[in-house]
């Protein structure tokens, strides 16, 4: 991916319709020069992983505010493993309690961004981590 | 609209001035004088409280006679758990119930639907069938409490279940009071929990309003909501404008269905957010009443006073709560609650300090309720109606908010109404833009958020949070299995096929929804049946 723009799929898994955060992040990443594919609402983990593979994404950002993150983030991480696509960096955000973060990290979510995270932090994180892999 | 002396009362005046297209962005004058109100006509723009155009309040005595209803939004887990929380709140002195439903219920899906995995009972109570509704209100006589139900796409189905429970409790539906949110337009605009495309969705709304007009005369058949629009990132003016324009759309549809404006308009109710900018919020509430009174009287020719009144519920701003230093949220909520009360709200929900982290605990909910009780019983605010009326600043701001909102509504009129504006993505884009600009302002430090981009501390005190485990879904799935084997399958099938038949005609669907609910057809089965006729909505991408 040298010299290429970072490609990020921003996804809303599950039934949650709160898309304010996902859309703000998608736009901020775009403004930072990344290529962003926003999936729209109500995507199954299967659909999200398919999109990530088809789009040759470097990272997948998941946003959930409904409390279903343990189920749905886990499923996305599992499916990426099944497709041998663990190199796709998974990050997430939403209303996610502190105590869930280590569990999510264990299953392969690289980073959880809690409420009031700045978009700059997310951009810096992606740039730092995706450059390491080059 | 003229804007003079554009100096913001702030130490940060070095920022370049942005296009001041909304009041949220505009710079205030350092102070206001009688000349700023030169255009203000007391009778035309304000009126006494209880008099047209109700800017100062819908009642002449307001809280002197009757305090606002303290209505905490609550619901999680199984129907049993929410029943217990409701009883807890009633015991603590809350005067009305407000039920939150989980996502599968909001989307018309049963707990055993694969899409419901991980979501059952998470952000509200789960309702799969009338059986759950019976448990939810067990020991709560429906003629003695007012219940607000936050449900939209399947609102007509939940209303049908509510009526069925009342009948089982021996309560005459005519004695039911409360509010059904039932506002599908703001779902398309902001909250995004839709099922059917706009036209059949609007039909369900009109059917339920018509049914309530005939059979539930004390029940608010819709709560036209700005809350979700604001939470999605809109400005105060956008919240007001889109909400009232949604209101216009509902009135037009009801009129087209042959209803008379004064038959249904008195039961239209509204629902607003209360955010941090105290005076702008007060101005918004006052402007809402003024605008709606003129819309109803002049645009729709309503004659009944109650048709002119914008009665509304207020919910303090969930999106203003910070995960950092959560105790600070107690203060934010108190200021927002103050704005709502100074703005003459009819009922109020105060958010809990831990809601940026998870569902609130009982202790946090109790503190939120106590905030309202202190305002009601210790502050002295209820003694005088519209205590800020006549303030040069607040009156001027009220007129500015009103004028800006009116412009937005005219733009939407020009697009052919709200449904057409939604199809064009207009309100959605406006909100997205405002939300992005807000985020940028926070990140550049132009907007200061205490504990977030200034005055940070390293330690975050652990806040106890409430968790809903997977056992809720398991329990519901077992209950559904039992229900499906116990109920009269033929009667369910008949009720659903009659419903489908009626959906193809222009009949009011409410009586058939009640029949289906009474036969214990599940929410998912009922919504699926209607999907076969109405289809499903897909959001265009913006």
C-alpha cells in the first residue's frame, strides 16, 4: 500500500440508527486525505466484511451506540480471521464501557474510541498504525 | 433579519466570523436595549400567558397551578425489569411513565429474528407480543398513570397492544391518557429507525391519529419531535424549523384524509431537546409556541384554542453529556432543565450523569429526578409565569429564532413539503453539516467543552454502569416459543390475513391491529405482514 491513500470502511453494524458519529468520522477521514467507504445503516457483520474485502480496505471502523458491540464487533473480527484478512485494522467507537475494552482488544479490535474522542486522534491513530505495516 | 454589534460575549473574539446562518452560530450583542424591541408588538408577538399566540405559555397560571409532569424515560431488559423500574420511579414521586423500547422492537422485529442478536433489551424494553405488554403494565392501572411510548415505525401496533391491555385491565380506552411518539418523519430525517417507505408510513400515522380522535380523546396521538433532530447534530433553529414543518405535514395529511382540523389538532403534541445555551433554548421554546399558534390559526384556519397551542415535552440533551468527568453532567442537566422550565415546558425528562457511558443506574436516575424536584420546590421559579418575558435580550432572541425558523420552513414549502425535502436529503444534509461544524469547533477549541478540550483531568472516577446480558434475548425467545405453541394459530393467521387485506385498501388499520394483538400475533409477524404490502424503506445515500 506504499504511496497509496489509506482506504477505510466506516460501518454501522446492527440495528442502531445513530449515525452522527460515523458520518462525522467518515467526513473527517476524507478531509484528511483518506479514501472512505461508508456502508450506510443496518449492515450485517457479513456484509461489512465483504465490503472490506472487495474494497481492499486497510481498516474497518465500526460504530455502535446501542450496546450490541460485544456481539457485533466480535463477529466482524471473527469473520475477518476466517477470510484470513486479520491485516485489516479494526477500530470502533460508540457508547462502550471501559470494562469491555480489554475484551474487545483481545478479540482483535485494535482500538476503541469512546465519546468525546477527537477526529484528529482517530486520524493520527490510523496514520501511525497503517504506516507501520508498509 | 438585522444583526447589530456583532460582538460575542466571549474571550475568544479572534476567530474569523463565520457565515451566521443560524442563531447557534451568531454573535450576540454585548447587551440589549429597548430599541432592540422596537418591532415587537405585545399582543401580536407575545400575548399574556394563556392567550394567543401563547409565546408566554399555554396556560395563564402555568406551574402555579400545576407543575410540569416529571417524566423520566425508562426501559431496559425484559418487560419484568422495566415494570419494576417503572414502579420504582412512581414510588419516588414521578408522575408519569415514559417507556423506551429496544431496537428490535423499534424496528418491528421479534427477539428471535437473527437481526435481533445482541440488541434485545439493550436500549429499551423488549416487546414481542401482547403478553409482554401485559407484563410491562402489571400492577400499573392505565387509567391512573399517563404513559408516553417512544415508538415510531411500529407505533400503531404498540398503540393497539396498549389499548388491548387497557381493555384487559377493565379500563375504558376513553380514559387513557399519555403520548405515542408516532413521528415517522423525524425518523427519516434524524433517528433512522424506519420500516416502510414514507407514504405508507404516513398512512399508519394518520390511521392512528384518526383512531385516537374517535376512541382515545385524552391521548396525544403523536409527539412531533425535534429532540432526535437536535441530537443528530442540528442547531436550535433547525430543530425548531424541521419539527414544526413536520407538524405541518401531519396536519396536511390528516386534512387530506378527511379529518377536520379542530378534531385532531388539540391532541398534537411536541417534543424538544434542551441544550446548553440557556437563553437560546428559552427563546426556542417561546418561539415554538408563537410559530405554531400562527400556523394553526392562519395557515390551517383552526378555531379551537387548544388547536393553536404547542404543548411540548422536553428532554435534556443526551448528546451534551461527556464521558469525561461524568459528575459534570449533573450541572449540565440542571442548566438544561432550568431552560426548559423557564421556557414553559409541559413535561420534562432529565438525563442521568452516566448516560455517555451506558444505561443509567438507579442512583443516577434518582439524582436526575431530584434535579427537577429542586427546580420545582426550592427555586421559586414556578411562582411566576414566563419569568424572562420582557427581557430585552430574551425577547429579541425569541424573535430572531422565530424568524430564522420561518425561513427554513419556507424553504421546505418551496420544495413541495417535508416528504419531498426528505427525498432530496435536504434536512439530513443540513444536520450533517451542522454536526460536522460543531465537531470541528470543538476540536479547534473554538467551542470549549469542560473536561473534554479544556480543564481535563487524568483520572476518570469509575462510574458504576448497568449491563444487559444475553439472557434477556434467551428468555424472550423461550417465551415466544411457548406463546406460539399456546395461542390459537388459526385465529392468528386469520387476523393477519385480514390485516393484509385491509392494508391493500384504504381502510383504517387500527381495529385490525388491535384484533391481531389480542390474538397474540407477534410484533414481528404484524410488521412483516404489512411489509408484504407496503415494502421497505431504503435510505438514499447523501
